[in-house]
């Protein structure tokens, strides 16, 4: 791990070199792909942005980030409401 000073905040932070290497490997992989394959790659890994949402209950805000199985019968909002006990 490497230590750095953030020039904006003057705080020290540690960069995990394993994560940096993984990111560099992804960049290299994408750089070698033709444009069409890169676009297909990003389309495959992207998800609709409206699946993430914020729910407020009693002054507490819950940020919900969706991870889902496309074969489930219940949609995310219904599931979160059920889990939180706030079914409509």
C-alpha cells in the first residue's frame, strides 16, 4: 500500500495497490477492445439508474442500491417496503 497526501485537503490517505492494479488491468483491457466491443461491455454491466433510490422514514434517510435477480417476481420497491415493514 502506498501513502499519499491529498493536495486539496492536506490529509494523508493510503492507496491499496491491489485495487490500483485491478483498475489498471480493466483500463488496459478496454483500451485493447474495438469501440463496438467496449460499448457492448458497458451496456452489459450497466443497470437502469432508477433502481437506486432514497427512502425517508421517521427522519432517517435510507439509501437503497439495487442488486437483484431478474427472475424474481417482486420488484425492488415492493421488497424494500416489505423488509422495512412499510408495505403499501
